[in-house]
C-alpha cells in the first residue's frame, strides 16, 4: 500500500512538470504547434507598386543615331544695294544689286539603303545647294526628289554606298507617357540626343502645315533639330521633328512637335512613285466659323464652315457653290471644321464622286461633285486669312 502511494505521488509530479515544460516550450516556440501567433488587430492591406527599373537608352541610340544626318543648305540672295548719296543730289542712277549667301542647317533621316533621306520641307526650301554629313564624318551633296509643303516633308537622295538605315516604327502605337528620344543637329553642335516623353498625339490646327497630326513631346527640340529623328525606347523611328513652341521672351516651353512616321511613310511612298503627293480637292477654300458668325447663321458652334474663295472653273462653282456659303456635310457626315473637310477630301482619289451639303443664305442645297487632284501649295491662291485650301 505504501508503495502504491509513492508511485501515485511520483506520477502526479511528473505530469505537472511535463505540463509546465510543454507550456514554456509552446510559449517560446509557438511554431511547434503548426500555427503562428496572430496579432491582436488585423494588419493594414499593403498594395504593391510596380518596380521602377532605371535603364540606359544607349542601345536605342546606337541603333538609330548612325542614320541621322546633318543637312547644310545655302542659297544665293540678290538684294538691292543702298542708294548712294549722289542719287539724292543728282537724281536717280541705274540701281545696283548685290548678292549674298544665306546658309541654314537642319537634320534628316536615312530610311533605306538606296540613299533616301526624309527631312522637313522648310529645311531645304529655296536651297541652291544641299550638303549632307553622316554621323561617321562622310560628306556629300544631296538632290531633291520631291517636296510636300502641305505636310512639311521633303525627300532627298544621297548617292553613297554602305549607308546606315533607320528602322521605321509605328506612330499609331504611341501612348501618352511613352519615352522618346530626339536626335538632330541643334545649333550646329553636331549630333545631339535629348530625352522626353510623348505629351500628346493628334495635335492639329497649329498653323504649321495644311495637314497636321503632330506628336507633342517635351524632348528638347532646338534650331537645327528640324528634320531629325524622334525614336522610341527601342530605337525605331516614330516621328520627324518639325517645330517647337517658343515663348515671346525666348524662355523654354518644353513643347515640341513631330510628324508621325505613319504619315511620313505614306508621303514618301507617293513622292518616290509619282514625284508628288496625289490628294483630292473640291476647288474652294474653306474657313472656320467664329462663334459670332455661327450665332448669326443660327447654327451651333462647330456646325459647319464657310467658303471664302472658289475656283471659277471648278464643278463646285458650276453647281452653284459661292463664297459665303455655309458647308455643313460631306458624304452624309457632318463637317466639324475646315481641317476636317480638307483631310476627308484629300484622302479621296481624284475622279471620285461625293455629295456636298451646304446652304446659300437660308436656302439649303445638296450637290454631287467630282473630286479633282489637289494642286501643290505653290499653285494655290494665297489668302492671308486662310493658309489651307480645299
């Protein structure tokens, strides 16, 4: 009996000690139970942010920069010399003239192995000589293949072997915020690269060209960058740098414009094929209505355009369209502004038949017209109020 009591007492002590040891172990290492200790209150939700990867654009520049060239132009300017003092004393003498050479600089892009260079039309306008310098230092004269002032694009030819070529990208795939690089010849400093983003796409009605669909960027574009390349982060050409918005005091704005490569590609193909760009035309000059004019005509703002001039020999004139008429629709679709009408008709092939909806005074009319071939800007009548014609 005594032995049973001793054994029972020993077992109780062993159980108590074991429970105490187990409590200490679990308190010290809760993971041994297969659970982790939970906090008293729920933890706040943590949102992950995309990792920002800093990278170099050296590979993109190395791929594109060799095909960007510097363009140097010169033209002879003849001007009348200042009249000598003897003219004032003894009457008029035979006028004398003097000549001087006016030089300018710009940039261009080689787009194929045949030596085709794309640049801005205003870079080579009126030039008597055009010299091109490649990134590797080679220099040669270039000839003009064709010009399109309506888009400010010119195509040159360079007779030289082993030319680097710029890979062409797609401007319609650009998104606001995409990184772009501008490569050109600013201020004659030779090839220079600047970096920025796409600030906007589809910019128009800036007064820079008849057909405008610009890429806006904050990549620095300066004097001499015109005609240079706007490339994406992979080194593909997405635009041709054209203009920059300057403040009156000369301060920086960070707003530059480039012609989309999709537009460049279409213009280049037509110039290489026909020597010029074939576009549709109806034979009259449209102009946007002011809000006051719209109110006077009893229409909403943006409800139409007015005719300011018309070609007398055109079908539009023969059909009764006159200056002052209100044009409201083309092919059953409303006309928003003059650039909208110009672009829609320009996309039509000459010979196509279209229906024009307008109003002469208070009398509405619909006429069917045959689309003509649009003449170049140099052949069109120049009106100070409206640079684009239709």
